[in-house]
C-alpha cells in the first residue's frame, strides 16, 4: 500500500464575509501554507472563579458527630446564590499528637446534605486562583450554626490510623494522606443553591489524640 501524501484544500478568500467562520490553523507543508482543522476541548461552563481553602488543624473527638449540627466542615452553595459549585478536589491528612493506645480506626465520612437558613459561624476565607475572579459565593465553614441540615448520601469515607504505643519507645508516625480527586468534569460533585458536602466523624474512637487537616478546591460557574 502506498504511503499517504500530504495534500491541501484551497479555501476562497473570506474578505467581506460577515457570517460565521470555521476556525483553522496553518502549517507549511512543502512549498505551501495549508489550513488544518484542530480541536480545542473546552467546557460549556461559564466559570466565574476557582477557589482553594484550608481547614486549619481539627481535633478528632472520641464521640461521633451527627453530620448536621456537629461535624468537622461544611462546604456548601448558599440558598439564593447565582452560581453552581463544582467540587474539584478534597485532600486531607491525619496525624497523632500524643501517645495513647487506640485500636479503633474510626471513620472520616463525606456526605451530601441539603439545608435551609444562612450560616453564621466558622466561615473560612478561600484563596482565589486569580485575583480577577469574582468573590466566592460558596461557603466553607467549621460550624452549621443557623442552618437546618438534612443529611444525604455518603460518597467517600476513610478510617483513621490506629496507635498501639502508649508510653516509652521511640519513633514517629508520618501523617496519613488521602484525597478525593475526580479525574474529569463528569466525576465532580455539583452543588446547586441549598446543597453541600459535610465532612464528619462517623465512628467513635477511644482517644482524642488525632489531628486532621483538610484542603478543598472548587469552581463556581453560571
């Protein structure tokens, strides 16, 4: 079979044409400058801004949370907002800060939730990806004060590390790292006004010697 031969299609001049134009790019092939079709993958979202926020250090308690009035963090789209939120990534680490035997793994659980009301406590200020982005409408809080929350389905969970050493000995524990990181837009969670994600402690442990740190990033679009 003969090898393919590069060729070209000559397009008419577009001078004075006020209609829609087909976008191409040019490349020199032999003695000719030719037009090539190309594809630019784009999202159909009209993005107003991208944001990142960190929780600061959180104490893992011995008793469980309920995910509505008690929990670690609430990331949500306020009632009455003009955008949708796409949750891009959640990462976290867990570390011991004291020696204490605790063979119970516990569980960090992530649930969807819906709510009414307006949050009034524990607001964490996100960083913009670009200073020209609009102010974030989404909220990231350490409390659900003034909100009435209804817990939805769980979409992710992780057991904490356990400790077998109470006194004496030597050594260290590196932080346990984990993340929820969808690989495409179709894997992201979309939060509409009145919807959110709560991160909470769902199974009891015996010692409050663990500390948790959570980082989140999201995109807002119309």
